[in-house]
C-alpha cells in the first residue's frame, strides 16, 4: 500500500523514538560503556591478571564468570574487590541479571577511592544504564545524576557528556523531553565532537517540532559521522517534516546505497515504499 506523505509523517511522529533505547540496545551499550580492559588492567600484578582472566571467561561462559566474580568479591578487599565487582557487573549484564549488575557496579563505584572520581563516574554510568535496562527509570535517573556529579568533580568533560546523554535518554523515557533536551545541550557543550549526542539532540528537537534547530543539529551530526546510516535515516525524516520530500528520498536512498543489507537499509526502504510514487511527489523548491 502506498501511503500519502501526511500519513507517513504521522507514523514517523508517533513511531519508535531513537532517543529511547530499547532494552536490547541498552544492554549492549552497557557492556560497551567501560572497556573490558578497564583503566586499572595490566598483567603486572595478580589482581589485574585475575581481571583479565575473568573478562576472558566472560566472553566464553558468562555464567562461569559470574560465579568466579562472586567468589572473588567475597574473599577480597580494596582494589581487588573493585575489580571483582566490575567483572561481576559485566557478567550479570550479559545474563540480564539487572539487579545484580546494579549492585555490583554501585559497589565498585562506592569502593573506588575518592581520588579516582572519573572511575567512580564510569561505574556509576554503568549502574545507571543497568537500571534503565531493568525498566527502573527513577532509579536510573538518581544513579546517573550522582554519576554526573562525580564526573564534574573529576573535571572530565568527556565523561560528563556521556553521562548527560545517558540521563537524557532516561528523562525522555520518563516523558520529560524538555529536561532531556537540556541534558543533550549540556552533552554537546561538554563534547562538541560527539556525533551520538548530536544525533539524539536532532531527533528530540524534531519530536518537539523545533525543526529549524533539528536541521542544524542533524547537519552537525553529518559533519561528524557522515557514514552512519542512523544519521541518514534521521536526516530524511527531518527533511520530510520540513516539506523536502525529494531530500528525504535522497537521504534514505543513501542509507541503502551505503549498507544495502543492513537493518537501517530495510528501514529506509520501508520509508520510501510508503511515499507517493516519485512521479507524483511534490518537487522541492
């Protein structure tokens, strides 16, 4: 069935919101948030050797890594216990045991020395993402606000930006889009070259019907990450909402040309299929 442009616009406006991460994406983002060879990891001491072994086990058998980390956490203190909770949190995340993951990451944060505030903030961000993945948005907000304060204490602009973007996702999911936008403004100020934050900002501005600002944001995103198919999808949506149907077609076609077998390309084809035939479409001015 060929939709009219107005019907497609309606579908796009009420459809899935890229600012709100589905649970599976939140899961992967959580696993990627802190590199598995964390700041403290090297092979020069037994604690770091243990962490390297636990992380390797995690790739092969997350249940075994979960048990291994629990045992290590229960028999160690100090830095070794922090590393044990780090691996435990990752293993629990892999197994979607979100309460365990939150508890482990918060313990790692709390037991990290106060002179390592950036690391505290990183563990807090992981705990907040685990809370979001669990569906407990209020808890996620509380944890992420504390993590943001820790990042501010560490004077880490990059970490502040990452956590602000995470917090924005939570606030949008809590139906607080204006507060979410404020966090994305903060994120792009702290880290102006972070394409992900600009993409989230463009998407949210479009949903708030602030289309001129959305266009500027998506143009900035394209400058930073021109080969990202998600940028092409959102650029096309914004173009359609601003009456530039041919520009939308071109943007979505570029996604297909870039990665023809990807999920993003399938989405782009779906959008194109719902437009009026090219011959009857209104030309861009």
